[in-house]
C-alpha cells in the first residue's frame, strides 16, 4: 500500500508542479475557475491524501506531515473558492491559495531532496510569499475590473 501511495504521491506532485503556474495565470486572466485550477486542486488534493496515507508507516518521523498536508490542501481550497466566486479582492484569494499550494509543493520537494541543507525549505516560502504579496497589493488592472 505504501509503494502505491508513494507512486501516486509523486505523480500527483509532478502534475501539480506543472499545472500550478497555469492555474494561477489562467484563473486570473479568465476571472473564473478554469480547467487548470481544477486540475491543480485535484492534484494537490491527491498529494495531500497520499501523504496522509504514508505518514503512519513511519509515524515517529513523519507525524508532522499530517497538519502540513491539511494546511497545504486548505491553501488550494481557498484559491478554488475564490476562483468560483470572483468579485472584490477575489484575486488575492487565488494568488494566496494557488500560490501557497505551489509554494508548499516546492517546499516539500526541497525538504525531501536537499537533506544536507535543511534550511533550503525556507527559500520557496520567503521568495514565493514575497512575490504573492507584491501581486496582491499591486494587482493587474484586468483582475480588478468590474
């Protein structure tokens, strides 16, 4: 079961990494939920669900990934909800939700891949969060038009 979950986890993560930027751009451009947003949402949901399946196999070391998985999914869910009902500051929900989910995927890749430098997980969080906030407070005029 663990091997199947790991295979699905990696495959869904790859899909999420590829579709994440498209989800952000296409959703902001269309001012509504798009196919890319749907694919990104379900890819991150699969990543988080498979993480929850794998954690009990090494609970002592991996228990912290339960709350991280739930929080990561909630970011993408926020982006999904904002895209479904655009209006007001909806673009901030899309940027923070989908962007936060994409940051979570990058962070997970670095945590797993660059074990000799554990501080590297902070790079996508700091850089990505700063970029998201710049776009939130200096939005494109097309995102804010009525």
